[in-house]
């Protein structure tokens, strides 16, 4: 159990690290075809994970006629928090990757700050789901938590690349550019760890936190991933990637439900 939680916490950070490592292999920016496929796939995984791993368990663990209230309230707060973050933190979108190569070093620093700040609530979302698993909540599956980590990691891959590669174009060595890109993702496992350590205190508000995480995740999908996958050429590739990611999550969740049914029968 502990090894699975540690791995789940580190997967998003690994995604950022692998993206940052592109600075050693790519001479130019990431191919639009690959970027859009990754954006679409991450969108599909994150939408499905937000529904099955966060919102549905939230509603099922809430009793009464008004069981939807924690889901609705937390979701709106999650959306509002990311909206506020977007308005207050200097922010550059992934579709500015080409412009990033021509930008000043200060603009790249702004990008590092923006990505780092956006990674914090994502890390907390992972921590919230794993905290629910640790608290032995039957509605929160380890498979669902792992899928959420995977979706965030896929989203983090291009983020790591668009930090490290512009830094290299500005004269920073490949090693330092890689380190800067990698460090932008370190807040994710730290945020997850802090949330898990506080798990005993969050049980009464767990439904609100789960839906808060769902709102934050879906804000990233709607505001960032889907628009960036739809602009320019190869937009159909992003749609195909979305379908693949979503269907993959259907299969993962169905396999988990089957395993639970078998255990209950035995």
C-alpha cells in the first residue's frame, strides 16, 4: 500500500521530469502532432478521472436528499480557485511554446512561476484521493487515484518541455534548463505529501475536498488542454487522443469494479 502511494505521488513529477528531459533530445519545439495527441489524451484521462475518482465517490459517500451539495459547492470552489490563480499569477499558455523561444528570460521565469503555481493544486488533488484511500473509504479506489496521477503526469509532460527548451534557447546549459524544468514539478509530490499527512484532519470535509480537486482538474482541462489541442492544425488528433484516454479510463474503472465484486462474492 505504501509503495503504491509513494509511486502515485511521484508519477506527476516524473511526467514533468520527462518533459524537461526533452531539452537533451529535441533541437526545436515539440512536434504539433505529438503535443496535441498528448493534450487530448491527458484531457480524456483527467475528465474521466475527475468524474469516477472524485465526483462520483463524493456523491456516494454523502447521505440524504441533498447529497449533491458537497459535490456542487466544492466543485465551484475548485473552479473559482483556479480562476483566481489564473488572474493573479503571471500566466502563459502551452500554445505559446514557439513564442517562448523568442521571448526574454524574464518571460520564461514567469512561465516557471505559472506552471509551479498550477502544479500545487494538482499535487493536492492527488494527495486528497490517496488520503481518502488511506482512510479506508470504500468509494475511493487506489486504481482511480493512480489513473488521476497518470492523467496529470501526461499533462505535465509538455509543461516540462516548454520550460526547459526556451531556457536552452536563451543560452542556459542543457543541464541547468533540465533542472529548472524538473524543479517546477517538485511542488506536486510535496503538496500531495502534506495533504496525506493531514489526512486525519480532513475526513469531515473530504467530500468537499474531493469535489474541489475535481473542479480544479476540470478547469485545467477546459481552460488549457482542450483549447490548446483544438487550435491550428492536427486538432482532430487531440480529439482522437481524448477518446483514447477516456476509453482507457472506462476500462480501468470497469476492471476495478469487477475485482471488487469478485472479492465481495468470495
